[in-house]
C-alpha cells in the first residue's frame, strides 16, 4: 500500500499542543515555494484552452439535446400524442 507522506518522506503530525499545526504551516510554505508556477503567458494560454473546450463541449451537448428533443417530438407525433 502506498504512503500518503509528502515527497520528502516525512509525515505531518497535528499532535503536540499546536506545535504540529505550526510545523504543518511551515512545511506547507516550503512546499509552496518549490512549486513550479506557470508563466503569465502559459496561464493565459491554458485558460483560453479551457474556455474554448468548455464552449465547444457546451455547443455539442446543446446540439445533441436539441436532436433528441426533435426525435422524441417526432416519435410522439407519430404515436398520436400531437398535443406535445
């Protein structure tokens, strides 16, 4: 079974009257400093990709929904439930 410890192999303890919380916050700050953050240009590009993909998927699902709506409308008309 895999360990849920951070990359350094140390566990994060919260016991010890608040010292664990202080250590947790200190280690969290150290981990955040090691993160490789994207450049502003990369962040803008990734955001544009997410927005474009979301819009495309929304349009596709809207068309599929419209297609099923029309299909069922035609089926109900053919079955004699024309009041729909």
